[in-house]
C-alpha cells in the first residue's frame, strides 16, 4: 500500500532538490565560468590523497578500538609489554627532529620552499612532540625504566597511521597541495613506523 505524501514531506523534497541544484550550479559556476580550474584540481587531488591515507588509518582505528575494549574487559589493558630506556627517549626525539627536517628540506629538490611547508613542518613537530611526552611518561616504579603498556601501544599505532593524514589535513587551512606534500607525509609515516618496529622488535 502506497502511503500518501503530505504537504510537509513534499515541501522538504522540493527544498532538498532546489538545494542540490543550486549547489551543482554553484560548483559549475565556480569552476567553469569562474575559471578556478587549478584550485578545483588541487582540491580533488587533496581529497583523493586524504582518502588513500585515511583508509588504513580508519581500518586500524576500528581494529584497535575493538582490541582496547577487549583488553579493558579482561583486565590486560595495563599489562607492560615493553620498556624504554633513556636511549630510546633520545632516539625518539632525534626521529622527531629528523622528520621535521625532512618535511622542510624535501621541497628543495623540486621547487622553492613555501610558507605552507614551514607551517606543515612545525604543526607536525608539535603533534609528534606532544605524543612523545605522553608515550614516554609512565615509569614502572621509582627511578625505573619507562613502561609501555598494551593499551598505550595500540594508541601509538593509531597515532603513527594518523600522522600522514594529519600532515595533509593541515593543507586544508593553507589551500595548497602537490605531490611533494604526499611525499612528505609518506616519509614521515615510514620514518616513525620503522623506528617503532625496531623499538618493539628489540624487546623480544
């Protein structure tokens, strides 16, 4: 049985249709008539790159969120799985400075460095520096080595996969994007990922 469509529903459908048509016309006018081809191309490239890098981050976020819930339920979320010595803390800081340096220096191989590159580098440095102190803050007893718990490791994995996404998200505020930005984000991810893999590997 087909339900009768009341006046309110018809009005909402009409408003929705008008809004979509107006939006499509606005985009067409902005790109075609306004001549903003290069800006539209940059937006499409940025959204595509964000989608590619956000996909593994989103998958890992869902998996690790489920693991955190399971470990919290069975009481093993605070189990210590690794220890960090003072040397590891220093290496992590060096990696942070290295990534920041690479984000700044990479553009020199293709073009003149822009203000967006510095903003990108220092914003990423701030995120990494903040997580550095969160990650290496818990000590297992007075004067003991820094303890890394199971839950902290899972959050750390999320942070590493979020890092390249964060670098590209910054570009939304600067309005600039090219292949160099993608290289910068992948370089940052690979550097931090390799360092963490080595850190956990030497614990075994």
